[in-house]
């Protein structure tokens, strides 16, 4: 249910992410390692495949909590041109810009806090882990509602909102976003079987704006 919360964690704090990305900046400068793909390469591949098969290359795509920009780099290499990465961590944006400039890619990055609203309106809004992090903040219920309202306001009427979560199931995400969104489809993820039940560690939902 919507009122069920996960409990706070350092993953829900800006300080944690600033320290993490500061370390990754140094690692990239010293070793050329851009850092890990959050949730793993397989999940990223599934998201990229769905976008490439369903979204025109000339539409605007915003990546919330873009981190090192891995998803946008993959999309840029496929020919998508209207790409913007948003993250409330200045260190994350610094890392993403450093990686982008090293590869000469046409991607825009901005420091932006989704809880304060998005600058602009987009055809596609993608989130892989940011909603999870917000769900681990001390004011998670209030912040999740602000997130939903701000994503809804920044999404074009015919656009897609793609969200990947390891903290919430498909049914829970449908419940969280039932106001203002309708489920368009889910992107299949690896399944496991335990105790006679089948489930997934990660959920990927594609919503459309009502």
C-alpha cells in the first residue's frame, strides 16, 4: 500500500551520493573507469532495447538521477539527440560531463532536484533508482508524492514515464502512480523461483500520462 514505507537509509541522503561520485570522479581520472551501471548491464540493456523499439530518435528524453550518465550514453550512441541528464548531486553531474566530453557525445547535464520540479517538459522521463533513493529518505511519503506530481507536470501528454525499482514491486508502483498515470506495459526482468512462487528482483514499469 501507498502508506507502507521502507525506512530511512544513507542511500536517501545527498551526502552519501556526493561522496560516492567524488570517489568515482577520481577513479575515472586515474583509471578511466566510468563506474558501475546501477542495477547492472542486463537491466540497462533491457531498458535501452525497449526505448529503441518504441521511441523515435527525435524526441526529448530526461534521465532523472542520471548518475554517471550511462543510460544516456547508450542512447546517444544509438542516434538519440535530445538527451538531458538531471541529478541533484553536483559531483554526479561533474562525473557525467567528464565522461561525455571524453567521448564527444551530444548530451546535456544539469544539477536538478526532482523534488523542486523539473525545468522543461519531456516526451520521455526515465528513472532507474532515483525513486528508490527518495523512498529511503526520512520524509519518504511526502517526498514520493512531490516526485509523482513533478514528474506528471514535466511529462508530455503522449509521453512515457519509465521507472526501474528494486524496492517496489510492479503492483506497488501501479498503486503509487495510479493518480495521473496509467500502466502502459512492463519490461520483463530476470525471474527467480522460491517456495513455489515466481518473482523478480527488479521491476520496470512504463507508464503513460492520463
